[in-house]
C-alpha cells in the first residue's frame, strides 16, 4: 500500500506551524516568511520558480525529497487560501499562480465543496467535505501505486496524526518563538511512541526531524 507522507513542515520552537492573522497578503500571518527562510534559500525552491542558484547542502537534500514518488496531495482549506465560509471568490485558485508546484491531483478539505479546478502542469484541485479517512481513500485512488502527501496546514496534519494515518513525518524546527498562531502538538501526547525518530541540525540553524512509523 502507498505511504502517507508529510514533508518540509516548519514549526517554531514553541510548536507553532503558522502565525496569527492569515490574510491575502500574509499566508502565514504574523510569522511572515520566518518559518520558511531555510527553504527559500535552497536550490529546490529556486528551481520551482525557474530561477538559478540556491544552496545545495543538507537543507536542499531534505527539501528535494518533497516530490519524489508522490501521486496526490491532501491539504486544508487554509493552505489553499485565506477565505472562510462559503466561497465568495471562486476565481481564487491558490497562492501559487497558474502553474502550481504539485503536478498531481490535490484534495482540498472544506465544508463548502465547489467544482474542481484544473491548472497548468497537471495540478487539479478537488474540493471535498470528508473525514481524514475518506479523503485518504480518494487520494489513494487517484495516486495509484504512488504515495500521498499531507501538505498542511497545521490542523490538517494534526488531524491525520490523531487518526494515525501518517507513515512518515518530516518536520523542520526553526529557531524562532512565535508565541501565537496554530500549534501542531496539541492533543498529540505520546505521539513519539508510534515512530522511530531521527534528527539533524544544519548550518542554517534549523533541525530536521524525521518520524517514521515503527
């Protein structure tokens, strides 16, 4: 059976995966870009945006594993965009422009389903009102023999962890304190008992934690 994976998911020292006050101009609220500066410096990120350069060290090696063997993604509505409640603007197709980096089916969890949206490069957003188990069933069907990535945001990753549906979890602990926002670890006491953990710290100052199902 295909695996369920989380990659490049950044959290602060105090466990927040995003800041407070998400808006169109601030996808991560008051956290700004601080949680993801390590990623923006990698060659992987530069290549995603058609730019030269970028670092090729361990941060890049970890970042690059994001795409290999993935056949579908599941994300929460707050990762897709800042709107809440019924869709007021169905012209919104995400933060990523006309050619999102996913290049697979993407299942967006929402209590307000809407028609699917096909984008350039093979990405199709499907908007579904589903439990983690049902969303995973649909994503696995779309992915075939490939793996399913849980893309975030925080509540989506937490819900899939709580349901014991994740096989590999790659977290990046960034040495900042946010103080407010949405915490990953709430309600997940004893999580480490399900996984084997490895960690490595890089010159950028972040610590990569990889939890693999025991």
